């Protein structure tokens, strides 16, 4: 298709066929907006005085749209491919009815709906391949190196999720052509360059440099729990920054003007050296590409699009050079021809959404240094339900399910906070499966959960009631109870009781002594005043006392043998027949030997129970 010199020809196709000439004549203006950070958009404004095209089946949501343009004997160029998403009717007070057909490229489908799912043992580039293929896209993805054991898409749109992956790797996510989704490294080299000279193709240009935020080095610091050591990654030169005149990059200019400045980032969870280095490079790219912000206007440049390089000439030595285009707006009309506004803003989207802190934004220019946007509860403390506690690394970790997010997805292994932890020592109380726990996220990253405590609820109650633990607004009893039923109880009345589920018991009574009791009733008392007593279930006993200077043993019938050092007597008392038999000579020697018939006198049974209380914990 050829055209007259200087007059643009616009061709619009719907579902592969050119629109009728009558419709083409009614088109007043076509505006195409493209960005590295958002889906491309096209607005076709049609004069529709009799509402013919509003009611016509030609323009229906979902139909495929292609916009082509050609000028000055050049071949036809496709400058937009997408699908109709919106129809608008504008009825001005005294004006002409205007039908606006709004179209989006296929990337807009990645903004529809929100997903909750997990990816295990994958690279970020693998995730892009999977998510993009599910959406019907062809994929061009540079391979990332780090393998993540677990990644959560946390109720995010696919675009938000993939943009987050791009930001943390220093990549760009964009659509190429009709349906090729690209996930590419930021680079100083671009596929093609267009030369724009002031006074010719370049009609207006405004540029601003700002060195106040520039640094000459970015360092990312993190912690490796597997190796128990610090991780440090650094980067010194931004990729994707403008290459102009003799100014150098932003970091060099700022260093020369104000001295060296470094940025240390400590609020991003990382787990490897390569991840730290990648993160540092991404952050310095954010900062370095924000050194220059510019916008311009040129004519007859239908092929200019985001990601391309413009070679600007005849604007002075300082700013002559190469710039990577961030966004373009092509405006086509029969009256004014083809004009193109372009924006240069580096990795900063320079959109209203980004200024408001939306996904893909981060007007500060340090997107990679901030927790992922569009991810609900990422910066909050949330509840979870334990699903697995069989940690393959024996670190006491658990997996949890976030039921407020979905019924299927569970976390990766989450470390469990404890009052004390160290080499072969610590406070090990691993949560049980189905326990409700409180989960926090490292630096707000939902992929890095920590269990910081366990919770009771309406179905899972404490082992003892508040009435048994609190008196006069003071906690007097504290208890640890295992799933099997073992208990350890602390009573501020002065007692500590350890009891097994089967009834074996140890009582420590502060200031008095201790008692051991078996489930069958055997007891041993050790008192602070020097007594030791062992008693069987039937009442047999063995007692020794430093206080009374005595040793005694007896049975439930009252038969006792005692040694009393205080009275210097040894006593044998029997409530039954007493036989002394010897197969040899029996000698009885004493200063005086008395043998009496009849009862009376003799030893007494000691206080085998002492004065200690029965302190079995209440069930």
C-alpha cells in the first residue's frame, strides 16, 4: 500500500478484515499508548451522528483489532494489535455524538482475576513460562539462575505476580507483537535505534537530570540460616541507563559533584549470594535509570515503541546520546497526520498508578528494594494451620496453610521461634499438625514465613480454666500439658508438680521437700528437715531422720524395728508372735537383761506421710 507524500494512511482491521470505507471515513482520531510497564492501549474515536456504529455489530467486545499506518511510500507498519475491551458514547451538549472504541493488547488478560497458588523448586523464568503459557502466550524468557524451594502467588493478578518476579531479577516484562510475552534482562543494548534530530524529526524535547538520589554502589545484606552467616551482594553500575555526551552515568556524576555515596539495603529477604547480587543490580538499575527523565514529540515515526533506543542529535554535547524509550503515545488523524510523544523514565513507569504506589510502580525508583506490591497481608501478622511438622532437616520447622487465602496451598518450611535455641540445646516445642499458629513474614515477604506462637480458639481450649489459674487478677498457676497428657505445673503457692499421663508424680514443695508417687500408690518423701520415708501401697515403710536421729522400718500391722540414736535404743515391736531361732549358739549380753511377759512399751510408728500435701494437678 502506498500513500501520498506526507499524508498518513490509517488502516484498521477487525478480526483480520479492513473496516468498511464508510467506517474508516468516520474515524476522527486514533490514539495508541504503549509502555514497558502496562498493556498497550488503543482508542479509536468515531463520528457517529446517527448512532450507526454504536449499534453496529462491527464493534463488539472481544473482537481482534489491528491498526496499521504508512507514510511517504513506506511499507505498511503494524503499530497495534489487540482486542476490543470497552465502548464509550460521548453526547456533548451541542456537539456531535462521539463513539470511542477502546482496545487493549493481549497482556490485559494477565490483569483479570487473582490467583492463589504455590510453585515448588523452580526458577523465576520457569514460573513465567508456566503462567504465560496458561494465558495462551508465546514466551521469550531469559533464564534466571536461582532455584526457589517455594514461591507463593498471594492473591495477585498474573501481571502483578510476574512483574514482581521481573523486579527482583532486574528484568523487564512486556508484550512483543500480538502474543509474545517477554521476560528479559535490562541491558544497555536494544534491538533497534531511531535517530531523531532537533529541528527535523524531533519537534520538542524536555529533559531533566537529578543527581540527588544517585549512588555509586548498592550493597544488599541478608542472612543465610543454613550456613549461619551473612550474605552480601553488591553492584556498581546501572544497566539500561542513558548513554549521553560526556556526563557519564548518574552515580559518577553525583560522586564527582558531592563525593561517594553508597546504599545498603537490609529489608529484602534473600537466601543466596547470587540472589543478593541480582537484587543489588536491580536496585542500582532502578536508581541509575532515574538519573534522567525526559519527554519529547516527533512526527512520522510509526515504528517508535518502548524498549527501543532513540539517538538524539543536535541538542548540545551534554545531552546528545542514546536513550531507551519507556513509553510512547501515537496520535493519528487525517487532519494532523502522525505525531508521537515519547517518555524516557528508566524503570520508573511514570504513570499515575505508580505515583499512587500501585503494582508495577514505585515512583521512588527503588521497586526492587521494597516488598512486593499487590500481595495481601504480606506485611501483616496472620494466622495459619499447621499441616506438616516432619522437618527433613531436623530444624523444628513446620508447614502451615493460610485458610484465609485458600484451602489448598500450604507454605514452605517455616522456622519456629523459641525462647531459646542453640547448638544441641534449646526450648523445643514443635507445634502439632492442625494447631492454629501465628505467622509473621520476614521483611513483609510472604515467601519467608516464621511461626512466632501458637493460639487457642473456640474449639481448642487451654488445659485448665481461667478460674483455676487466676486469683485476684494475678496468675498463680502455669501449666505445660502434652498431647499425650503429661503435665508440668507451677503453682505460686510454692509447689511444682510433674505428672505423667498414667499418674506417676513428682511434687516439689518449696521450703518443705519433695515427694515421688507411683500410680499404684508407692511413695517416697524427702523433707527439708532431714527425713526420708518410703511407703508402699499396703503401708509398709522405711524411714530415716536426721532430726530425730532415728531409722525405722515397719508394716501395715504395726510391726516396727527402730534405731533411736537420741535415746540410744534399738527397738523391735511385734503385734504378732515373735520367734527368734538360731541353728547355732545364741548369746545375749548386756549390763542388765530384763525379760518380761505381757504387753506395753516399745517403738511407735513414725510419721511416714510427713506434713507434705497431696499436690496432684487438677485435671
